[in-house]
C-alpha cells in the first residue's frame, strides 16, 4: 500500500508556529505581570515611606504646638491643697491636635484615613470622632491615667494608606506611632546623658559601656581605654572595646557628626543622630525649696527654705520649738540614763553619745509621750512591742531602737539628730520625719526579701537640716516617701559582706540632696514588686561605687542586641540618677546594671570593660572581651513617664517621648 505524506510538513510547521506563539505570548504576559507587580510593590513602598515621613512631620509639628499650652495655666489647687488639672486642658489639647495635625493632611491622595487615638484614660477615643480609622477601638489597651490629676497623655497616630492609581489594584497599610506626652523633667527621657556643651564636660565614654535606650549629649568624647582606680587611689587604664548605644543619639548641637563612625562604636553599629530632643532643664534650687517648704508646712513648722540653706538646720530647730513649746514630760516620770544603752554604744561614736537620756522601753512609759520633750530620748522596744500614736517632738537627739516591733503612727519632729536602729523585728514609721540635724537609718536584721516581720519601713516623708545616711548591713530597708536632705544623701551596704550583694534598699521615692549623693555596696530596688523606683537628684557630685564588686553575669556571653543579661542573680539598680554637677562611674571591678537612667548636667564620665573580673589586678584583655556582657549596662525604663510622681519637677510644657512604630 502506498502512503501519501504530502501536507504533513505544513501541519508540523503550523503546529510549531502555534506552540512558539503561545510560548512567546506567555513570556510577554509574565514579563508584563512581573513589571506590574514590581510597579505595584514600588508604589506600596513609596506610599508607606511617605506615610511614615508624614508621621515624623506631625510629631515635629506637635513639638511646636505643645509650648502653646503652658502647664501653669491649667493647674488648679483644691481646698485641701492638692493640685489638679483643669478640664479645659484636654479640650484645648484635642482641638489643637485636630486642627493642626489631622485636618491639614486628611485630603492627602495617598491616605484613606488619618486620626489620633487617645489612650490616656480608662477607654480609648478618637480625636476626630467623624473619621474612625479602625473598627475595634474598644479592644485597645489603655493606661488608666488619672487625667484630672496628671498631665501625662498617651496618643496613637494612625494612618491607613491607599494607592491613588486604581489600575494597580488595592494597596493598603495601617501605620501606627505611639507618643507619650509627659510633664516630667527631660533627663527622665534618656538612658544616659549630659547637657553641657563645654569642651571639658559633656558625656565621656571611656571603654565599653552598653546603653539600651536613647542617649543625650551636646558634647561627646569617646575613648577605647577604660580608667579604673586602685584602692590606694592610683589610676590605671585598660584597653577594651568601644561602647554600644542601642537607641538613638540625641543632641541640640551640631558637633557630634564627626564621631558617628563605625570605629567609635561596638561592632561598628552607629546610632542615628537626632536633633528633635526638646530638652528642658529643671530649676533645681527652686524645686528643692518648694518640696522642702511643702514638707515643713505639712508638719506645722513656720520655716521656709529660700536658698542653699546653710542656716537651715538652726531654722528648723527654732521652728519646731516655736510651734511645739508645751512640755508635758515631768522630770522623774521617765527614767534617765547616763549616756546610751550598751546595745547602742558600739554603733554610736562618743561624739554622738549624750551625757544622759530619757529611756522609754515599755508601753506604759510610751503612753506618757505628749508635747515637747526637752532632752535626748531613747525609745527601745527590747522585750515587748511598742506602738506610739502621738506626735513625737524632741528638743535634742532621738534614738528609735528595736528588737521587737516598734511602730510610730504620727509625725516625728527633732531639733537634733534622729537615729533609727533596727537589730531585729520591725521598725515602722508611718508619718513624716523632720530633723534639724542628720537622719541616720541603720538595720542589722536578717530579713532578705521579708519586710513583713523584720526590718525598717519608712512610709512617710523625710526632711533633714543636714544629711541623710542609710546603712543597710546585710539587710533590706524600704523607703516610700519624698526625701529632702539639705546637705548630702548617702546609702551604704556592708563592704565586708557576702560575695553576692545582699544589702538592699527598696524605694518608691524622689530624693533631693542639697550637696553630694553617694551610693556604695548596695542594691537599689523598686517597691511594689519592683514596679516603682528611686529618682535621686543631687546639687553636687554623684558617686556610685562598688556595686556588685567582682561579680559576673551568668551566662557570661551576650546574646542578641540590645545585649541585656537575663541573670536573675544580679539585680539591676532600679532608679534614675541625676546631678546638677558631675558624675564619674566605674564598671570595671564593679558590675553596674541600671534599670532606669543616669544623667549629669555638667559632666558624666563612664568607664567600663566587658567580661568576667575576679580581681582588679587581673582584668581580661581586649581580645577576650568581644561578645561578653559589658560591666556597665543601662536599660532604660520608660514606665517612669507613665507614673504620676507629684514630687518631681514639672516642666513648663509637655514633652514628647516617641515610642513604637508599627506597620501592618
């Protein structure tokens, strides 16, 4: 049989042409689709970037708006003397937010919705009620700030984007930026910093400190050698890595740019330099005078602190005598001692010891205390508890000593020194202490983490005409009031104690020191399960030494940024520390770990190395310090901005703290 194959070649050619045509069209279609997706992605990135930039512009504009709302114009005082926030403050603030921040940008072609959510009170609310941007606002977590008593506000700027080019499809992002508006001093916004721009001042980083949070400096000096001091006072240097700033670097000056080089920072990670710092200095003298005068007024003492107070001690003593002159303690009713009880003689120097003193050592004698007592007084709960429910007014020195429970439920006013000495049991002061001379607080009770049964608790305020000294000797002490110390403020632990730091003072306090402030060999913790803190402000130099000396983090190797340890055995100092003058700190033998911040108005010098240290004579070499935790760490605690702390200085207007930026 013969086969005729004519025409097959034509079919084959047509089939191949069809295949290549379809393949070509597919390639062209894929190319067009890819180009379209690329174009859409570029539009998405561009619109998102423009929206983030707009939020930054709104934040900067808000910084210019806030000075138009001076806080002094919106502060009122109730009949009982407490300050409150006038209701028209929120009305005025919200109107400015809507008129100046929301309305000008609502017509932006890249924005589907723009609004600001107020999260300050017990429920969230939109500033512009006509344009809600999200449906589930009731699910927002709020901050339950008492807005009638506190100027702090928390706002979320929210932008929902859109693509004006409809042919590219629907592109939408939700961008949120949280802002905290705070009336607190500017130094509380930073992990560390210095305000001065003098050549010999500012922030000086010697070695390898680590900051998790923003840092402020108008003058910055960076050195790779850390200085340290031997016990004989001589100074040496140790080569180490550079410091790390896991946050932004803020400045009001323009001279920091040359320093922003990889070689000046740990692992070459250079912080971003920002200039929108809004830094406002406090008037330290004015604020300290105001706080001292409020405490004097509350105690009924007609004295005013008006300057640096060199005569303040004598004025307090005279004020106490002028206000409480009645003497109801009759000679012979209370036993008098020649000197002090033997239990006190070993801890009170001969210069402090009185020639004779009244001794109250039982409830019957304590019941006779009323009015002004002329002479030195020893109240000792040695064999049985004592509770005093009358004002304790002493023209002389006062010693409160206990082995059993000793409780004081009314004000203490003393023209001389006031000693609180706790050997065992609980010594609790529930109202204020006003002492024309020093207040000295010492505890020897073995009460680590147990203040319910033993130790010293001072729940009231303290005002001293001279200095305040707290000695926590292998024990825990709790302080929960404002402390105004006309001269120095000192906290000491036991230098010869156990290898781990077991001396601790627990604070919910603001402290003003008219001269120096010194903290040594002690842990500083926060009250209420470490949710509170110490805010310490000193007029003169600030010195923190021998904190967790020769201790090491476990594990010793650092993890990811921001290089914060998780060692539960090393407790961070829970506080913010500020000086109007200078502070020089050493994280070499010491292991500094601050949960809060450190700030000096003039010069802040930080010396630090990395790694494990067991002796100041045997420091690790630079080559072995990489990837080890710094021995000076500050982990910024922004919760301080959300707490109502009445006794802190309030600045002239609200300041902005920028929190998280979210893109969904």
